[in-house]
C-alpha cells in the first residue's frame, strides 16, 4: 500500500483537489458562487450526495456575506455546531456566535411551553440585535420554531442554514423553511448534522477572510 506524502499544512488543499477531481469524474459542475460551500461540506463529511442535496435560495450566499460583513451573530442549536465555527475569523468581521441550549431561562421556558430546549433557544435568540444567521444542524424543532416566529412577524433572519439530521420531522421542517421568503441553505432529505452546519458557516467566513489562502476552496 502506498501513501501520499503530503505536508501537514497542505492536507486540506490536497483534499480539496481530490474532491474537485472526483466531482469532475462524476460529471458534476458546481455553481461558481456555491462551489466553495458544497466542497467544504463534502470535505467535512466525505459524502458527495451533498452536491445534489444542498439547496440555496436565490442570492442566499450574497445576502449571507452582506450580513457577515455587517457583524452578524450566528446562532446555533447545539454546542457542537457552535464549537465548530471559526470564532477568530467571525470576530475579525465584528461578529459573534451564540448558543443558548444550556441557559437556565431557556430550560425553564422549554418546560413551561412543552418545547425542546433547541426550540426555546430560538425565542431567546429572536431578541438579539443586528443581523442574525441561524445554523441548525441537529434539531428540526428549532427549524419549526423559526418558521413560526417568522410567520408571526417576530423574526427576520439574514440566513437560515437548515441541515438537521435524523428521521422524525426532519424533512418536513426543512421544507417549511423553504416555503418562507427568508434566505436559506438547506440540505434536503435526512442527512445533515452539526458538523455540516459549522462547515457551511466556515465556508462563508473563509470566503470573506483575505488572510486565508484557501478562501475559495
């Protein structure tokens, strides 16, 4: 068995080259403005199905970048997604990442209303100032609650990243978000995860980070 000899700092670059080669072999051409996002998700998951299932509303990438340049807050439904976001790059854009899943007031609200904590944390996030990007990788209940808040006129997100993974209400929750006028990036079907949500956030961030050599990977 032969191994490629790749310097540690070049592993990501080489991975992206392999992804590009395999996409070409499959006859898949990615839209130029979305390619870096789709490739980063494939890089995170080693799953080429995302080339077909990642769905973008019109101008979603452009609008997400505008929000990030304006110092957007990224709200996640899990600590794992929050942990995976590159905070330094986000802070360089004067933004921040938040997760309220462990907050006592969120736990109490969940008990009182019969919500999941993920859903209750969306209510808390709705009061945050400035542009909001929601990165949902685990809880379809969070997407459903976001839909309700949007319909009630209580929330107008700059972007919803809807990529929860699972079997119960996952597909339906994603379809609900696609019915709104809010910019979205959705992984259709059952696949997704907190790592996918973070990967999409990072792809957007890296594309705005002029100091990062791989910003278009």
